[in-house]
């Protein structure tokens, strides 16, 4: 029994080490499968990956100017969502859905709205000053402001 | 129609009314500034089956049983940017527990002043360990039964929620990561009949309890470490059948408990391990029947889950539990050590049929019978098979 416990702990430590190396090595600037956009009035030009993760998990809820962050997701089948989840959240779409099920059914929070497509995300971002979303690289983002991810 | 079935009827009516009157979320989702706060409605329904090779575990499993049902329905509304209200109705049946009695699983008024400080009043889920606040929610995890050493189903009625207040927050620590904390205090109303208490027990009361969970989200993406602490007072009264006549008994416990937690979530991989101890200090007015003093239970587990495909996620865990580790002289009274321990090796396959429906199958190999209570004839080595399906939205 003790050997089994030691094995599990070793796996945790090994994976943590590998994860740390990968985290340091990753550069999601200009991620190939998605593009981040915010409302045109938002002064932000770039955000870091950790900020995005906290915003989309609603752990951080305010922009630096205290405006409410309003993240928008796309449907689970969206290629942009898969790319965003893998590159930024470092979890599969299914794992992210599981996280939100935990939040919803324990009364701890509500997920970002799941919008149908790029056009709906752009519309959402244009209408809400604190909004942030991701779209396909080739999407028409007229009225919204693309930002970088570092 | 049985009383339990009658209790379900109003519950169903609430569901129909909720679905009929819930505002379409899309109006708010697209940022209509004139729209009223949307009411979010979510629900789940589960049905399970359990069969054990020996021993009745949680339900009448030795003969096979379908007494494993759950239903939940919640409403949440973000009334202002910082103010949210919500309520979840929940009913379940697990052997002698629950019996479909619908109750408010949680309800709250929540005001989030800052990211690092929010306050909440009402009945909230108990933050204890990684998963206590989601242990009712089949869709939110891979195993059907979470490791019972840390998340015993028999405690679900009265150790999952507390009525009172809480503070919580998410503190950004810069390069050191972040601290996610939650602390609650209050009381827990308990109905002895709904927790499967023996008939000799006439009242159970938890007049106060306090608990806190502090999770450090480390700079390593997906790795978090935590500690949970809990203290509660438990008062019980009952009447025992003794010779020459019945004896009134009053028991007063103070329980201190702590859990250490590690979780690593990376893409489709989840690894979790927890270890906990509970120390109970008993005072009573019948020490000849219930020896006073302290006992310590301990347990822990290690779990690995990996999503192989969009629709298939296997998981395995090993869980161990040791009851009354510090019995001292009383240890001589134990008939066998098997009554004092329970090892559990479990494997699960979770099938996500679609975004709203899952099916799980699970097998356990058990050694020891500590979670069964005092059953002198219990088989020390036994197996348990479960299948469960859940629909949710």
C-alpha cells in the first residue's frame, strides 16, 4: 500500500516538473488557431496567458481599470475554442466543461456564455465595454480590437 | 402512491415552471443593455445500480439494488455586477438515506467586493478537500463513488452544507501563483431519519461548525496544493434498551479534522491525492456504555484520470481508511483488524454520450469493512460493481 502511495506521489511530482518546463517554454503570441479580441474602448494592447486563464475561469473579474471582465466562449465543437483551451487554459474543452459543472452545481459561479460562432463573439465584444473573446484567425473583427497574448 | 413519491410532485412542478419562465440567456449574452438579469437554470438527474459480491455497502448491494437516484435543479441570477443569488433543490435516494425528500441543497446571497474578498450568507456547500462541494454532482467527476475515505457518502446529508455565512477570495500572489480561500461558519440542521441514524437516536444537533479551505495555485500551470480544516460540535441524544429498563443517553462530540490535498490538471490528465485525519473527543453521561476520550480516523487516496477521447475517460484510484487509530486499550476489544480498515481499489470508465448525457461503469475491490459499521459476519474481501447514468444541462 505504501508503495502505491509513493508511486502516485512520484507521478505528481514528475508531471509537475514536466508541466513547469512546458509552461516556461510555451509562447502563445499569435496562437495559430485563434485570435483574442476586446472592446474597442479597452486600452489593453496585450494580456498574459495567466490573466486570460483567470479571466475565463472567472477568478479574476476586473480589468486594471476596474471594469468588469465579460469573457465569452464559443461552442464546444468550435476549432477556435479547442485551440484557445489547449494554448491558454492548458486543459481540454471537456476538462473546462467539467470545471464549470463543478462551479454551477456547487453554487460557486456561472460559466461565460457559449456563443454560436465568430460573428456572435464579435457582436458581444462590440456591445460590452469589458468583453473579451476569441475568434478564428480569419474572422471579420470589424468594430472590435485584436490584442496580443504574451 | 408512497409519501416519497408525493414529495417529488411539487419538485417536478417547479422544474416545469422554471423552464417555462426562464429568460433566454442569449438576450443577455449578446449584451443587450436593456435586458433584465438573466435567470440561469441548470439541472441533473441520475440513476444508478449497485451489486456487491458480499456485504451491503451504502445500499442493499449484495442482492443488487437500484436505490441510487439523484435529482438537482438550480437557479442563479447575477442581479448586479457584484451581487448574485442562487438556490439548488436536491433530492436523492441511497439505500436508507435520502428517500427522495427534496430540500434546499444550497441557497445564498453573494456579494463580491473584490476578487480577493467576497461574502456570502445562506446555506453553502462545505469547502473541505478538493471535491466535497461537488460530491453530489456525478457529471463533474469521473468516479461514481469518490474515495470514501475522504468523501463518505454516509455523511453527505449533514456534512456537505452549512447554514450561516462565508468569506472567500482569490488572492493574486504574483510570481508565486495565487491563493484561493474559502471559510464558512454556522450550524447544520440534521434530521436523524434522513441520515439513516439508528432508531435509538432521537436527536442530532450540530450547533456550530467552522471550516476553511486554502488552495495555493502554484506557478506550475494546473498544479494546486491545499489544506482544509474543520471543527464542529455534535450533540446526540437517545434511548437505549437496557436491563432492567431503558437508559437515556446524551453524547457530546467535538470533532477536529484536517485534509492535505494535491491536484494536477494538465490538458486531459488529472492526478489527485489527499490525506486526512479526524479526531473526535467524546463526553457523555453514560461512560460505562460509551467510553469517553479521543479517537482518530485517518484515510487518503491517490487518483489518476485521463480522457482518451472526447467520449471516453477512464480513471483509477486507491483509497485507504483506518478507523479508531488511537483506540489504545480498546483495541483489544476489536474482533479483527479487518473491521478497523478499508482498502479500496477502484476503476471507472466514463462515457460521454453527448454534451448532456453520461454513462459510467465502475468496479471496486475492497479489503476490510470499516465503512460498514459493526457487522461481525461481514466478508473481509469483497467486490462492488456499479453502473450509473446522468443527464444534465
